[in-house]
């Protein structure tokens, strides 16, 4: 038999996959809304857990913010392949000539978008409720860390959610795989936030943490490129 | 496609063992056999969804697993499940697959196909609310979308009503002329005479019979099949 | 195939002899190191006898990082070749790595209790990043036990590679971020210790490496034998 | 047609359902293990968020412990109906003559068991890593609060997971409905723990929080009995 | 069972409307009709899984929804999906259902049934790894477990091989004698002559034909059906 006909372009495949994710999101709508709600509830619950013992939580701002974002990320990433799995459609995608790395990229982009929306709410809320002292002038710096961190989260998140996809207790496996990988992000994120919040900016510390995050993202990018083909390769 | 000594072992159970099967352009092969014979497993391997454990498998001139991506462009796979997102509409599902397969002039082709499988009236409802047979029709449309040169059908008649069945059979009847090939797994042995040129019977992971059905009637095919698996 | 060649071939495949040799080397080196560390090496002026734990703590710690690197490389090789033997190496290495890292934490904690007066210091990046490494590799076994067949091997290999990201991060972040209390001896400028200590330290290091290789080989022999037996019984069944 | 034959006893149904859950658990085994690991990872991650800024976390022991347990509960409860939903078996259960309240009870009991196992690990770990000061002599009191709290968690958890079962974004709805319901549990749990840890026991405060939890449990019991039949009623 | 003016509306689409259907003890009724006619929806209502929107429905002498719990004791429902936990074995699944239905002497009965559907060799593998036809056999066993007096079967022949089909047909053949009843939804119209006493054809949510098939052959039934839906 002769060669197959049309060689699809990966840009179109990527766009198609992202459009699909966003359409599902629009149809079920509550995903992003619930991520936002969840992060606010988490902040509240931590406020109750810690705040009652200590009135000024400024010192803990970074920690509160990034622990919350980490848990929200676990939640959001946990949904990445839910539709594919529950509705048994993955075989259809895998039987199409789409490079596995494009699948990864599409999911990663969706995660970055969802996380960014969540942060758009969380970062101001933290500022309003927890910080006593200067905050708003450093919001640009915080946004920058968040941006880099989102890339880390998206890269590691897609990889691990791809792995968790066919494990038996997926809902539990994912946080167990993913949270430890997020610990460095939490530390660096909290550190960087702390460096610019509630007092004089410590830019050298801030830069150090940001570089750390960039390194982490690069390392994970390499891992993803090296392994992602194998994730879906039966 | 051509399979040579192909096998797959799940854990310690050999689901498919030492299968030799050649399908040439324009040919339609029906695979029958008892439950658990390994038919679906074989089909999944040809569809590049499962690696072969042993043997070599060449599909559309590409050797697997290396050439899997190129082979996929020309394969249409119909599984037990409809492989559609339940929260998207039939049209949106087909749009996604059109993007993945790089289908030209996608919107027109999607409308055409929806018309053909008689889903145009439900094209914008979520798949979740379709009846089982409608979902199967959508699966048919999805499979045909990119004009595959090799169709792999796993119990395609399941849940289809008379009209749907006629549609599928008509599609299969045109294959001969355009040099496309099809492998059809089915339990409805009586249909084989009308949809296929060759009968392959599997048992316990192996092919026990592989012969043409040309000129035989449904009853004859049924009798031959029962003889094979006795 | 004549049975003698089969025997010979399978023995080579199983690799029992290598295990034996490494076992002997490890036993000798560990004995020498123990004797040297406790009887010969000079006593530390500030810390006294507790400082002798240094030789083991640091050697085990460094070797544990090497082990995880071995697991990562074996994972890459598995994905390349799809040969089960590489999965064996990877999983066994991580098993031993976990054992070693628990030993690191135990020896470190004992030392910490003696010299810092506490079992654990949360504010120290060395301790904390190492704990992350341990947690990450603990999750390896959860992942492994919850998938089957080919997927198990593939996922394990992928995770062995992804998990290794934490190791260089942990190693270098300490050197960049300036540890809180935990000492850093080996810097880009070399080792900051007297020669007499360095010799015994190097011997301990070699002993721990040999111990790792010996344990690895023994485990591998076990796994290969088991697999050979299973293949045999399967062949008997089918014939 | 005549009346149907055997009227099954609800005790046997309950036992059968619990056995099924535990069997699934044993088969997939890592569920409890993953809950335990998750709680440890959560403790660690929160430690990173806060510990690096404050060396003595004794004051926050209760908060750390109960925030962790709350998240673990969300995770564990999230699994309650995963098998039924993903594997489309719920119709089979619902078509059998089992009272819906028995379904609830079976799930609730399974959750209590999983939570208890998790606490068996979390409570000592917290003691070892976070508390500077007396802890082990009050471990019995902590266990008691945990017991009462587990009942609250199980009752509210089953109810909400039953509700979430039929909404599309289950993974997100559950934490968003369930976490707020846990806020009182976290406050009371943390308060009671704080009353007996790291200093002289304040038994009247402790008793107050416990009574609050008992009240909360009773309230939810009533809500469950009143609404559960409606949850599954198509 | 007896349905009187039963209907169900999903959103704005009437899936089933004004259905009158009486099935007496010992009777086997086949329901056929195009995809989306409302057959599965009707069956789900009788199985007490979906409330009727209009009309009254009485099953095994119990009026729904009030008597649902009692009615359920006597209903055996076979759905599109096998309704089994994929991570439990066939035996464990049947044990669960035995507990739920209060089956006496459960272990013996389960062994019996597994033997009958020829799954005894796979009784302890997880359902996840069974082939599609094996899962369907398990669903058959589950349905029969509590000796229901009313069987509701939604496309029961799907994915069954020749042996499985024979088994099911034999089971249906004995129903007459014990005074049990069955409602069988199927697209394989040719089978109806051998498995049912009455043919009901549905179209667009309504019953258009309801007549006995006694004495007719497969070809006659097929012809009659095509006439009805034309
Ligand atoms: C539980 C606590 C501890 C843990 C988890 C731990 C972990 C480690 C690890 C992973 C290394 C090797 C990697 C590296 O050098 O970066 C290391 C090296 C070392 N540890 Fe520890 N350690 C602990 C406690 C201690 C204590 C209490 C001391 C002494 C006061 C100590 C002294 C050293 C020294 C001197 C080295 C070699 C440093 C170097 O490689 O530059 N450690 N430790
Ligand atoms: N994921 C799996 N893991 C382990 N064994 C499997 C798996 N999938 C299938 N099997 C086994 O492989 C064998 C062949 O299964 P397969 O699905 O190919 O059968 P089939 O011929 O399609 O049967 P059916 O007609 O019932 O669909 C069966 O014994 C089955 O239990
Ligand atoms: N959950 C639902 N929500 C909305 N509409 C539904 C839902 N389920 C079914 N429908 C609609 O009800 C109608 C009847 O569906 P039903 O599944 O009963 O058909 P059917 O006769 O069983 O068809 P098939 O032969 O294809 O299985 C269809 O138009 C379908 O789209
Ligand atoms: Mg099959
Ligand atoms: Mg139907």
C-alpha cells in the first residue's frame, strides 16, 4: 500500500487541542471558577488554622500564598485528563498522528492559563487580607515569580498527570507524585515573595529564587522532552 | 498491512500469539472467533495503540512502532467505545479530529459526514445525551473523516439500527473500487458474506482458518464458522 | 540447544559470579574502613568521638546521590532499549538508595542531636532539600505498585528520570544558598579537611560504593533467577 | 404478578458494601498509603511555607495538623464514588433494593476507617517534628478529638461527594463544597489540640471545642438522613 | 408490569411519550426501533432508575416510585454497560450483588452461574482485563443472580459469541414455563422470532406496533419491522 495522504501540521493540531480544552471548559464552566473558589477557601482555612494564634501574618504571606497555589495547582492539574479518562476517548487521540509532545504542550498551555486566572484573584486577596505593610508596589515582582512558577507547574504537572492517568488510584497518586515536585516551587515562590513584601526589597535574594525557578523549569523541560513520548507509548 | 508472527502477552496470558495475516489494497477481511480470542487485541496492535510483543507488523508500508505516526494518518479505527468527548457536540468532536488529522476543507466534510450518518439534526447537542446508536454513528463519521486507506472496525454493527447498518454496509461495498482495505471484527457471522471477501477465524490468540468467502451465502459461512470453532 | 550451553548461558545472564566478587570486595572495604575510622583516624578537636560519624554520614550521603543518578541513567536506557534488565537496575538502585538515604537521615540526626542539640532543623536547606529527595523517591514505589505490566516498567523509568531533577537541585542549592547550620566541606575549591582525615574518608567512600554495587548485584541475581524460573515454568506449561 | 421473593436485610447489604470498598482498597492498596504519604507531604509543604520564617512552630501545631487532615479528607472523600462513576456501575447498585441511607452509611464507615489510619501516622509525626514541649502525655486527648472530628468529616463528606457525583466537575465541586464545611472542624480541632499541647492543659476550652464538634456531627447526621434519599433519586 | 401513558422528557425533548404497555407473567416482549426511539429510556424507567414524567407505571404489582424498593427485588436489569467494578473479580462483583439482593446460599449460586456463563476459569481476574464479550457474560450472570421475575435486557446479544448467544436464548426459552417475564430491546430483528412472543416497535418515543410474533419466521418478522418503520 502506498504512503498515507495528508501530513497534518503540528500547529493546527496544537490549536485544535487547546480549542477543545477551552470548549470543554466553557461548557462545564465551573472549572476555573471552582479553582478560584478553592484557593480562597484554602486561604480562609489556613487563616483559621494559623491566624488565630498570631495576629500579623505578614511574615507568612509568601508561605500562605504559595501553599495555596500549590494545592490549587494539584486540583487543576488533576483535571487535565479527567475527560479523556472517564469518557474513554484517549484511544481516539492516540490513534491520530499527533506527536505526543504536542499533547503535552496543549495541556501545559491550558494549565498555565488556568493558573494565571487563579493567581489574578489570589495575589490581590492575599494582599488585602494578610499583609500589614507595603505590598502593592511590589505586585509586579510577585506577578513575575508567579509567571515563572506557572511554567514549572505546568511542565511537571502535565508529566505527572500523564503518568497518573492509568494508575489505579489516580486521584491520590497525582498529589503524591506532584506535591513533592512542587515543594521547590513553593519554597522559591515563598522566598521570592517574602523578599519583596512587607519591608525593604531584597533584590539579590529575589533574583536568586527566580533563577532557581528558571533552572527548575529548564530541567523539567528537558525531562519532558526526553520522556513524554514514552508516557503514551503502549 | 502485513503481520508476521505477531503476538502480545498481557502479564502471563498470551492474548495473541504468532499471527500471520496479510491484507492487500481493496481487500475486506472479517475476523470472527469466540469471546476472548484476541480479536480486539490484534486490532489494537494494528491501530498502533498497543506494541507488539513479538513479530513484526507493517501497516500501510510503515513498520511499527517506528513508522507509527505516519501509518496513523491512513488508519481509521472504530473501537468498542465511541471515542468522543461526551461534553462536546458531534460537530465539535469532529472538528477536533479534523485538526488532529489535518483534514482539508474540514467544515464541508464534517457537514457531509453528519448528513450521511443522519446526525445533522443532533449535531450541536452534547454527545452525552445521544442514544447509544447515535454515538455509534458518530464513531462511524469520526472513523471516515480523514479518508483512511485502512479501516479497522471492532464490532461496528453493535447498536446500529437497520438504517445505520445499511449505511455501513454501503460504505464497505465501495472499498473494493478505491483500493482501500478493511479489517472487520464481528460476532454476527451471517453478515460476513455481505461485508467481507475473506474470513479469518481466531481461537485462543491464534488464527485457525483464513480463507475466501467469495460466492458463499450467510448460511454457508455460518456453517463453516461453527465447524472451525467446534 | 545442548543443556550445558543453556546452563552456561543462563548462568552468565544471571550473573551470580559478579555478585560474589563484589560481595567480597565490599566486605573487605567496609571492614577496613570501620577499623580505620574508629581506631586510626585522628580525633576531632572540637567535637570528640561523635565526629567519627562523619566518615559514614558523608560517604553514605554522597553515594546515595550517586545511586539516584544510576537509577536515572538506567531509566533512560530502559526507555531506549525496552530491556527489562535496565528496569531491574533502576528499581533496585532506588530501593538501595532509599535504604541509604534513611541511613543518612539517621546518622545525620544523631550527629545533629549531639552537636546542634536537636534532631532536625527545618530552616536548613540541606536537610530540607534532602528530605524532598527522599519524599520524591518514596512516591516512586507508590507509582510502581499502582500500575501493571509494561506500563509499570515504562512509568517507573520515566519517574526515575523525572525524580532525579531533585538531586542536582538539592546538591547545588545548598552550595549556592549558603547553608543555615549544615556544613559544606566539598566546594569548588576542594575539600576543606586535613589529609589524614581525607584518606579515611576516601576509603569509607569506596566502601560505601562497593557496598552499593554488591547489594545491587545480589538483588539483580535474585530478580533474574526469578524471571528465568517463571519463563521456564511458562514454557513447561505451554508445551 | 406476585410480590418479589426475598427481602434482603440491611445489615447484610451494609456489610457487603463495606467489604466491597475494602476489597477495592486492598486491590489498589496504595489508597491508604497514598493518603498517609499525602498528609506527610502536606505537612512538609506547609512547614516549608511557614517553618523557614519561624523556628518554633509549637503554637501552630493544631493548625498544621488540622489543615493537613482537612486536605487529606478532601482527597480521601473525593475517592468515595470514583469507582462507581468512572466504571459506570452506579446504575447496578441503584437498581438493587438497597436503601439509600445504607449506601451513605457504608461510605461514611469506610471514610472513618481511612481517616483513622491516616491520623495514626499524622499525629505522631506532628509530635516529632513540630512540637517543642510536652505532647505525648496529651496524645489520648488528641485521639479523642480526632475520633469525633472523623465522624463529622465522614458524614458531611459522604453527603457532598454524593451530590458531587452528578455534577460534571466533580473533582472541583467537592473541595469547594466540602472544604467550607470543614472550616468549623478545623477551627475546633485546632482549638482543642492547642488546648492540650505544648503547655498546661486547658480542659474547659478543650471540652468546649469537643462539644461543638459533637453538635456539628449531630447536625450533619440530621441533614444526611433528611436529604440522602433525594440525592440518588432519579 | 404495566405502563399507562408513560412518558419522559429530557429538557425539551420528549424521549418517551404516552406509552401503554402491559406485560404479563410468562411473556417475552421484544422492543425494536430506530436509534434514539426511546427504547433504553423506557427500560430505565421500568428498572426504577428514572422517574416517569407522566403516566403511571406499575412493576411487579408495585406502583412506582413509591414501591420502587420492593419492585427492585424482582427485577433483573441488563444495561449497555456491564455495571461491574473493574478492579474487582467477577466473583467479588457477584458477591456484592448477592449481598445487596439478599441471595440465599450465595456462594453455591455464584459458582453455578459462573459455570453457566463459562467464566469460571476467569472468576478471579479483575474485570478490567476481561474481553468485552466476557464482561457481557458477567453482566448476564449478575442479572440472573437473584432469580428475578422480570428481566429487562438492553441489547443483550451485543458482543456475545455463538456460545454466549445460545446460552442467553436458552435462558429466555425457559421463562415461559416459570411464569417469569422479559422485555428485550434489540436491533437484531431476525432474532426476535426465536426469543420473544410479542413484537413492539417504537418510533420517536411512541409505540407504533404491538403484536404477537407467534409462528412467524425471522424473515417475516424482519419484513414486518421494515414495514413499520418505513
Ligand atoms: C538529619 C540531618 C542531616 C541530613 C539529612 C544530612 C544530609 C547530608 C547530605 C545529603 C550530604 C551530602 C550532600 C552534600 O554534601 O550536599 C551531607 C553531607 C555532610 N553532612 Fe550532613 N546531614 C544531616 C546532618 C548533619 C550534621 C548534624 C552534620 C554535622 C554537624 C553534618 C555534616 C555533614 C558534612 C560535614 C557533610 C559533607 C559536606 C559536603 O559534602 O560538603 N550533617 N549531609
Ligand atoms: N488490559 C488487559 N490486561 C490483561 N489481559 C487482557 C487485557 N485486555 C484483554 N486481555 C485478555 O486478552 C484476551 C483477549 O482479549 P480480547 O479483548 O482481544 O478478546 P476479543 O477476541 O476481542 O473478545 P470479545 O469477542 O469478547 O471482544 C482475553 O483473555 C482477555 O482477558
Ligand atoms: N441523559 C439524557 N439527556 C437528554 N436526552 C437524552 C438523555 N438520554 C437520552 N436522551 C435522548 O432521548 C432519546 C431516546 O434515547 P434512548 O437512549 O432511549 O434511545 P434508544 O431507543 O435506546 O436508541 P438506541 O437504539 O440508539 O440505543 C434520544 O433522542 C436521546 O438523545
Ligand atoms: Mg473484543
Ligand atoms: Mg439504547
